[in-house]
């Protein structure tokens, strides 16, 4: 059975699946442990103790059964996506099974104590040293595994390409993540307000500086046409794949334009993903919220940016504890990254509409049609609505009923199990689609040169400066 025209976009599916996981987790608020059987992965020296069900209500359940149920739950969700996308469900599920097995294996490997244990846990685990990366190292291992398959085992990459959808996986994860961040925000209200206000301000500044700078360089020095310069500026400076595709559609660029830009975005997102969190750990560990904002402003694509925020948080928390003994609460650095990135995504729809109006009325008048306000809705990333809903739902609930916070933590903790697994799938599939040789053969050398000059010449450093201006001195809550 061949693929048919998609019946629904991945953007809508991510919203639906993410909210479904969120809704099921709400059973914990009523005393019903609906997702406690989900697999929880621990830092381990003895592999037999690497996994267990998340909730104490399911502690008698064998770990392998917990893992199998977790797989079935995610597989059912992805089968629904395959059906809605009108692709071959059997082929999709065969590929998803492969992806899940490899990704979860990488996740468990990343929790090996010599890689993941933080200084406060080494004595308990009986080990003399560790890389102190925490279990988030599993993301890096998954990325490396995906890169290996994408570049050295392309036949396998081809067989599983149906379900290699990093944007879908990360958007589902972000919708789920909103609830946990809402609970954290309720516990530290003043800091949450500061993060949101600063995030909004920093994004407005970034849009005004980034896009204009890249567009100018593309036109003035590389002599790209407007058709190329606008998607390039959007993909390089704003939000990678989503922005390039949205703007390409808004100005009616040929399909090859956003595709080539998107390929570059993925490649360089991988490079940033590997380098920037470690740079942040070494030079920004005393300004953790600056580091979190920097990941959002510097790393393109939702998956790579949020994942970079997760790795940066784990590295900085471990280094801060090792250097000073201070233990920050988890989630705040990542919330900064996600919040700033959320504002970027919110503005993609608005920016695409603005450019659609400009192209239709000023540049491409003879081909332009009437631009309607509904275009904003068409371009708006729908998963952002899910993230905002889950965030504000738990924020409002916990502020109104403080006694419910323990149950809310259980609910979001169980949902977070699936958020982490979707994150791992994102890392692995980003690696799989990053076939460097094939993209080079397609003739993206000139585009890549512009990307390198723009990204490493000024975008990363302007992003760091903006992050410092708005977030310097702000610290996460301590334990």
C-alpha cells in the first residue's frame, strides 16, 4: 500500500497525542494511578536494577513487563499517527519498533553509572569516578547512534524512514512537558514570571536583529534572490525547519528552497547540539538561566534547542554541585530554554503572515492573491497551544489549590516518563536524517557557507549577549 495524501498534519497530531497523554495522567489527581506502570530508568552499575515501573503502586510489576507496556502505549499512539497521516501502518510500526529498541537501548546505556552518576551518588553506587553527565547522556548516545545509521548504514535508514519524524516526536514531548513546568512555576511564582517576561523581551530583540542581519548578508554578499534569502534568514535566525517551511509557503517559494534550508538546519543543529551545552557548562555554569536562554536563541529547530536545554541543565547542575555544593532544582534551566523557544514558535505564524503580506503587496504583486487573516492560523504551530494549555492548567490549578501539588507532581512525573522517551526518539531520528554526503551532493555548499558565517559569526554571540542582558543574575531555586 503506497502513501496517500496526509489527512492531518504532524503539528495537529503532536497536539492531539500530547494532550491525550496529559489527560490520561490526570487520573492521579483523582487517586487513580493511570500511568504509574510506565518504565523508569535509573543510574545503574547492576543492569538488573536499571529499570522499574515509575510508581510505587506498581513496584511488584516486572521491569520487562513495564517496558513492554510502555512500548505498547507509545506504539498505539504512533499507529494512530500513521493512520491519520495515511501512511502504511504496518511498515510504520515495523520501523517504529526498530527505532524504539535502539533509542531505549541508548537511553539505558546513558544511565550507566560511570557515565551518568553525579558526585553525590558515586559513593552510594560504589564507583571511584564518573563523567557526571547524568542520565541525559542517553540523548547524546542516541544522537550518535542515529548519525552512524544515517551516514554508514543508509539501508537501515531507508527501511525505517517512514517513522523518522523528529519534529513530531519533539512536539509531542513539549506538549507533555508543559504540565511539569506549570507545577514548578507554581512553586516559585516570582521566578516564573521573570523567566516568561524576559523570554518574551529577548525574542522580540532577536527577531529584529537576527532576521534582518542574515537577510542582508544573503542579499548583499552572497547575491541570493529574495526567494532564497527570506527562507534562509528565517531558517538560520528564527526557528529552523518550522520557520523555513512556513516562510517558504508564505512567499510561495519553490519546494526545493525550504527543503534545502531545512536540511542545513538539521545538520548544524546536530553540531550545535554536541558543542554548545559543553561550552555552556564550562563558561556559563555560574549563570545557569543565561545558558538556558542561549540554547533557545542559538540552536535551531525545536527538537535540538529543547534537547540542548536538557543536556545543558544536566551538565550545569552536576558542575555546580561539584564546585560549590549548591543543588539547584531540576527543570528551571530547561523551562527557560522551552519558554524562550515557545515565544519563537508563537511568532513564526505572525512573521509568516507579515512576509506573506509584504510579498503579495510589494514584491510579488503580479502573482499575489488576497492575503487573509486566517493565514496566521494556518502558519501558527499548533503544538504551542498544547504546551501553553498544559502549562497554564497546572499553574492555575496549583495556585488555586496548593494542597494538590503532591498529586500534580505524581501526574506530571508519570507523564514525564513519556516525555523523556519521545526526547530520545527525537535525538535518534535527528541523527538518522543527517546524511552529510547526500546533502553535499545536492549542492548546498554555498548555502552552508552562509549558514556557517551567520551562525558562528554573529547569531550565536548575539544570542549570548541577549541572554546575558535579560537573564544574568537570575538563579534557579535551590534544594
